[in-house]
C-alpha cells in the first residue's frame, strides 16, 4: 500500500470513531494481578434446623434401647390398598393392622378375610354409621375424609371429635362380638371410598380358620386389663382413706422387648489427585475444600434420613394416635392448635417452606398475625410461641400435600433425641470421621468420609404429625 493510500485512509478511521490505544488494557493487566477468590460455594446447603434442634446423645455401644412401661395398645395402624381402575382392594397382610388382628400373620386367613370386604361410595355429608346403632361392620377408609361426631352438650348440637383419612380404620373392635353399639356418628366430609366388612362375613372366615378366632379372643381379653389413659398398665394407688385401711399393692411393669435403635451411616469415598493436593493449595487448601463440601453433603443426607428413613425417620415413627389430618386441606390455626394440644411442652414445629407459606395465607385470610421468636440469633415465625422452623426435607407430593411435624425434645422431658457416637477414630466433627484409604497407581488419594447417626422417640406423644397439608393455592384463593 502506498503512502498516499495510507494517508487517505487515516481520516476515514478517525471518522469511524476508532482511536489509537493510549494505555494498557484491563484485560492485559489482569495477567499480572492476583485475583481475590471466594471459597467454593454450594447451593445445596440448607439451614438444617432439625439437626440443630435435636439434643444429641452419645451412644458408646452404637445401640440405644428405649425402655418403657408395659402397655396394652391394641393397634390402630393404617392399612394399604391396591387400586385397579375404579376397584379398590385391601392388601391382605395389611389387615394385621386392625386392632384385634395386630400381630396375626396367617396369609391364607387374611387373604380369605380381604375378599369379604365390600367397596362402598359416599357423597359429602352422607352418614356412614349412626351413634347408638348396632356396630356390625369394620370400615377401612380407602380414600377421602370422614369426621367423627358426638352429641354436644345442648340440644341439636354436635361436636367433631376426630377426622379419619386414607388408611384409617374404625369398627375393628366389633370382631370381638358382644353386641356393641357405635359411640359416635361417622359422616363423609368429602367424596369417600370405604371398604366394609360385615361381622357375619368375619365369622364365616373365623369358623374355617381357628387360629384367627383364637388370636382375636386373646387380644380382646388383653384389652380388659386396667390401663391408664396412655394405655400403660395401671399402677394401683389408694387415696383419701383414714385409719388403718389395707393399702393396695402394685408394681410398674416393663415392656419385655423394648425397641433398640442402631446407629445408621452415610458414607462416601472422596478422591483427590496427588498433583492437585501437592501443587494447587494457594490461597486455599484443595483437600480441605473438597472435604468441607463433602461433609456438607453428608450432613444434608443425614437430615434427610432423620425425616424420611423408614426405620427411625420422624415421618415414619410417629405413633398413629399422634397423627391428625387437616380439616379442610390448607393448614389453619385450628389445625396447629389441635396438634399442640396433643402433647405437653411442644418445643418446635417443622414444615416445608411451602407449608409455612400456606399457613401464612390462612392466617392472612382470618386477619391473624402469627408472630415470631428469636432462636439462635434468627428471627423466625412462630405459632403460640412455638417456632415454626423450615425443613425442606419434608416431602411435598405431586398432589401438592405435605406434613407438619411437632415435637418435644430431650431425654429429661421424654422427648425426641438424636443419636451419635463421639470419639470415633479420625473424627473431624462429632460423629463424623475422615479416614485415609491410600493412593492408587494413578496417584489418586482416597478418603473414606462417614457420619453415624439415628434418632429415637422416647414416648409416643413426644412426636406428632399434621398430615394431608395442602400447600398449593386452590381456585378462588386470593393473593393475600
């Protein structure tokens, strides 16, 4: 290109807005600068309020035995069903959850009994059984809600004393015979599907299976034992007497086979290449950061297991007498009041954040402010002075329902406790250790990271659950 041409193009470049660089660019300058770095961040870390609120008890022998007084609980378990199209059938083995069949495991007899159940459909408001009438059926709630009603203190007045939902049963005591009568009225609150078993059908099966009849007779005779309101064997006492009256004699009997909780484990193998561990440690130690993130993940899994594990998780270990269902779907102040009334010294609620939001909406509708408390330096929502703590490990079903957990904690209050073992080899946190496993031929260092934990419910009323909590907005719900 000639000088004349270059001279001619310079004004054109200036006209296009291009200017000659007069100093070092920031992009080039960064090559000589030291950046300020954060530690590796992890989105999966939650507040883990359940792990923080549980009092943790050291278990040197890795097993914790819960000794209780002997009780004569007949069994009020829940049953499961199989649905084929519109037809519903009870799983035969689940009939062992009926009060007088608790512990009975003869598959042939239970299968024959399951075939005798008849499916019935009820519309909202329809009466299923009437108080004062002869009790001659066993009912299983396959789907829907049924309210238990008794006469109120005034004429034409009635009181709702309970709510039954999917899997609940009533009328199981009628298998013992004796011409019993219903002491409550059962009425469908929603469209309800029930399975009904006439007592006559049970008798026809029991006549062919003598073991079933003998089992029912044995369990029903235990039901006549004198018990307190908690179902424990009564301790006989004397009071109000004068003179030299003979005193009653008694003793406190214990369960012969108390439950034992063994420590569970969550583990993983962390691998770090030796070149990374040797060379790339400024300004942060790579091995320490890898361990930190791995431990956080294990603690998250630990809390998930404390909620959902079928052996010791809160959702699966609450006594059936300590489970209630929401009356209308969303969690209302009335529902939480009923949950509170089921135990003394409730320490805290745990709910999915969506359930807390749903409760807030119900309070807003009623013009109620549900307040808050200070806990560990955090301002948290509370109801009746009991903190309502978020726990994202409580599942929300596809139908938009969840659960709210209420608990009393601590050994001194016969509550819920966490279990772990301290002083284990290579311990880095209580109940958690990191053990060196060696270096393989590819120069990769391996560490075994383990955490040991469990939880125990010391007495049944320490843990309660509000079930069928609707967390989604129904049609017509405003945005308040």
